[in-house]
């Protein structure tokens, strides 16, 4: 899907793109927000941005978007490890 939006020149001028194109900046922002909202997986972020596994990990880390891992995940991992150690 291709999306076209209009952004006032005054807004564009205030954005510091650091050499990035506006479309790339918007795509990265979309991917980050989707990941943070748990609507996109790490793999989907990498696919959208054309990044390999490690580049995606670095991109997410640089933007403070860390792995979604909560207490429930920890408990599940602990139970899995406990079962594996009992075999």
C-alpha cells in the first residue's frame, strides 16, 4: 500500500532529519510505534525497513524500543526450564 500525506513546509523545516528522507523518517516512526504498541513483531519491523536481524535489533535498541517481556513471560520461561531440568 502506498500512502500520500501533506505536511506543511513549516513543520518539515522544524524536523531535523539528519540526512534521512521524509518518507524514511515516517516509515521508521510508523514501524517503531507499531512495535511499541505490540502490533508489529521485530521481524515485521525489519521487513518494513529492509534490515537484517541484527540491524533491526540495533535500530530498536537505539530508539529505546526493547523486547516485550513481562513477568508472565518470565514465569513461563522458568516453568519451561524447570521441566527441562527434570528430564
